[in-house]
C-alpha cells in the first residue's frame, strides 16, 4: 500500500498565520492554535499543506493498516474553518445546540467564524474529543 501524502511537519506558526490574508480569519486560526495546544499539550504540526494538527493517534483501516493522524486539528478553507474532532459528534448533541451556527460531517465541524460561537462549548467539544481519543493516542500518555 502506498504511503499517505498527508504527512506531518513542524509548523512555523507565525509564518503560516502571516500567509492568511484576512485579519479576522488569521485571528481565529491563532485562537484555535492556542485552544488545541492547551487541550492536547502538544505543539502544532502542519499535515500536508493545510491541516494544522495537534497530537497523534493510531488510525486503523479496515485492512488492518495503521498510521498516525492528528488527534485534533483544523484547516482554514475558502468558506469555512474546518475543525477536526476525531471522536465524532455522537455524544455531543447538547454542546452542538449551545455552540452556535455550524455544520458537521463525520469528524468535521464547519464554522464561518469563532466570534459567532459559544467559546465554552467549543472548548468543551475539543477537550471531549481529546479525552475520548486518549486510548488511541500515540507517543504520550493521556
């Protein structure tokens, strides 16, 4: 099986943030870096060209193959901030109702801007995902 193209590399936060043209989006990304670094105790890594990830967990495919993947992370996309919470949202209904405007995918939380969100709910979602993934965490005891 071929190696994945999305691999981690150290993130130079200041340079990465400086490349984001919109000041409000740049501020949101800096806020997410601080929030996720606090939740995981891990430094940010750039996965591929656009995902900022924190910590690692062992992702296991149906074939049995495993690879490291970010425990939590985010990406600044054209229309949305995409927040990756690898535990999913099955037990997060109350927090999602409190959060504010968003959409979800299997492990993706799509938001326009952090100013529209309840900060406590967002922090609880990130911390809850980190805690739920603790058993799969790689390289550090939870």
